[in-house]
């Protein structure tokens, strides 16, 4: 059962949702949930080819789509894209900050630039998008959804760069919730667990471990993009109109066991 089966198809009619990194994976899954519920979509990422493919999928769901090829580390590019999106689609109501980069690397082995690259894409990119969206969101109120990760609050080996970036995102989210609440802008984070068929899972899920990793998850299954899309729909919907500054963890309970279980299974099988 998905959000698109439960909510009226017009839930986001007349609203525009802009998703950074919306050309693939979890972020595209989120965009598709909004498209199926009547929203217009703006998506950005570096690869125009990827955005074009995503736009075909979103238009097939009935959405009007705006795409912008850009790097979220480039503030002027984001500012220009959000203004063009607003001008073309008429309004900007929801921003999803999903663009991110990740690779496993030991803290003492990665270069300073490797650490910086991830912090710049994830944390600075989320700030850039929020800052550039602010003048549009404040016009009628709206919401920002940050895509965080369990690394923000559970320490994992080989994830120092990601943990720092995602923890920063969750604190940024809370600070903006405090500052921008008076403008009717709600800010929340979603923490996805291991989501199957995504680039992040391929990079960190250590494909060879396969289904054994479900032992690290109390609900005993990997997540799917609609599990996260449903959370985003809820947070952007009127059902969450009094919800701001919160971290919504959608990980099948994985964080409750810490990273030790994951690490020991990885050690047994690699
Ligand atoms: C060590 C690495 C590395 C690796 C890159 N670097 N890959 N270091 N191990 N595997 C280093 C480079 O040598 C360089 O340092 C620095 O990082 C920047 O590399 P660039 O290639 O110039 O960076 P850039 O082109 O900006 O690419 C960013 C990237 C890349 C993060 C490195 O992987 C990327 O674009 N990823 C986007 C897609 C992605 O990662 N999706 C997964 C998101 S999942 P030097 O010193 O040589 O200059 C996620 C959480 C998942 O975020 C949680 C799952 C459970
Ligand atoms: P993904 O498909 O690789 O998504 C990342 C997206 O961000 C891509 O579309 C990528 O497109 C874009 N992007 C990367 N760097 C960018 C930059 N500098 N500027 C603009 N766009 C950029 O990976 P995913 O696994 O679905 O991850 C999506 C989100 O979920 C991320 O925030 C990730 O941290 C989070 N997450 C994922 C998991 C998981 O299990 N997969 C778990 C926890 C959290 P381009 O390369 O074309 O730019």
C-alpha cells in the first residue's frame, strides 16, 4: 500500500515540489510520489541525461516538469534554477534536499578533499538550496524536507565524512525550523534505512552480503523508495501542519541495534 493509493490524486494539485538530486534513486522515488498526487515537479542534478530520463517518468504520471542541470555546490546556479522553476511552474511550495555523495573510506586514508567533497555536496548543498528557495517559500509558506541518513547519529566505520555532513544537515534543519517557522516554513528530515535498488545501497550495502544484511534490521526487510516517498508525502501534507524540526527515521528499526551488527556481518562475509 503506497501513499498514492491512500491519498486523493489532487492532494498536491497546484503545488510545486523541487527535488535536488531528483534524477535518480530515493529522490526520484519521492518526486514520483508527489507527481502521482498532482504536484508539478522541479528536479536538478549534474547529469542532464539522467534528468531527462526522470522527467519522462514524472510526465507519465501527469506532472509538469522543470529540469536544471547544475551542481548544488554552485549557489548562483541553484538560485537561478529555483527562480526559473518558480517563473515557469507558478509557485514553489516544497523543497526536498536530496542531492548527496558517498563512498566508503577510512578517515586516515581519504584525502582532505574527499572529506570536503561530501560535506560540500550534502551539507553546503542543502544550505544552498534552502537559502535559494527561501524567498519563494516564504510567499505562501511551505516546507523543506532534508534527506539525512543514520550516519548522522550512529557512528559507522568508513563514514566519517558522511556522518559529519548528515549530522550537520539535521542541525541545520532544526535551526531553520526555528528561524523560518514565523514565515510558515516547516523543516524536517527523513532518515532512510538501507533502500534496495539505489546507488547508496550499492555503494554501502556491499552487494555480496545480499539478504544476510536484513538481520541488521528488526523489520527484517530492506526499504524501498516508496517507503521514503510516503514519509515525504506525509511531511508535506496538511496532516503534518504542526510538525517542524523533527527527524523522521524510516529504517525498519535498524538504528536501534547500532552499527555493530552491520559491521560484524560485514566482517564475517568479506
Ligand atoms: C576515497 C575518494 C573516493 C573513494 C572519490 N574520492 N571517490 N576517496 N575513496 N571511493 C576523492 C577523490 O580522490 C577526490 O579527492 C575527492 O574525493 C573528490 O572527488 P571528485 O571525483 O573530484 O568529486 P566529485 O566529482 O565532486 O564527485 C563526488 C563523489 C562521487 C561523492 C566523489 O562519488 C559522486 O558524485 N557521487 C554521487 C552519487 C552518490 O554518491 N550516490 C550515493 C548517495 S548515498 P582528491 O584528493 O583526489 O582530489 C548516500 C548515503 C547512503 O549519500 C547511505 C546508505 C546506507
Ligand atoms: P543517488 O541515486 O546517487 O542520488 C543522489 C542524487 O544526487 C543523484 O541523482 C545525483 O545526480 C545527485 N547529485 C550528486 N551530487 C550532486 C551535486 N554535486 N549536485 C547536484 N546533484 C548531485 O543515491 P540514493 O542512494 O538514491 O540517495 C539519495 C539520498 O538518500 C541521498 O541524500 C542519500 O544520502 C540518502 N540515503 C540513501 C540511502 C540508501 O540506502 N540509498 C540511505 C540513507 C540515506 P548527478 O550525479 O547527476 O548529479
